[in-house]
C-alpha cells in the first residue's frame, strides 16, 4: 500500500485504476485454481480419493493448498492496495467542485446540479437494484 499511491500518480489515474482492478481480478480468479493445482500436484483427481486420504498425504494436501491460497491472496492484496488511492483520486478529480469549493459558496452552477443529480440517481438506483435482487429472499 505504501507504493501504490506513487504508482497511481506515475501511471495516471485511469490507467493505474485499470491496472489495479486487473491485478485484483487476476488474484480473485487464481483462488479457483488453488484446488486444481493441489489435485494435480498430489495426483488425486476425484473427491473420493481426497476424502479417503490419510497420513502424510493430508499434510501435503494442506501444505500445497495453503501455499497456493497464500499466493492468490498476495496478488489480491497487491491489486487492492492500488484500488484505494486510485478510487480516492478519481473521485477527487471527477467531483472536484465539492472538494475545491468553499462551504460558504451559495452559487449553484450547472456542474453542482449535475453532480447532485448524479448522486441521487446512483443512490436511488442502488436501492432499487438491491430491493429487486433480494425481494425473493425477504418474501419467500
């Protein structure tokens, strides 16, 4: 996280955010391969073989699985470290009037009105989306 801000500044906000999201997504996808890599390394390809494993085989299974998971989590953390400073910088650049204007400014220009409308639309859209997604769970 210490160097992620400098990387975002060096790369540029949009490109740095893209790289950050790409690395984070790759780390998330690697979690799916942890079990596959473990099965290939140990040589057990069925659930019955994995359940029946005992002794040293279980230790090898757990060790390989843990190391694969650790690598995937480190890559995920690397992408997440760039996400936070990039998100703040993108927000500050896009909504710069909210951060640059003084609170004593009473002049409402088109930009402020558009930004407030954007906040309203995003907030309302999220509520409608979440209500529709979880409607069946609440009313089942």
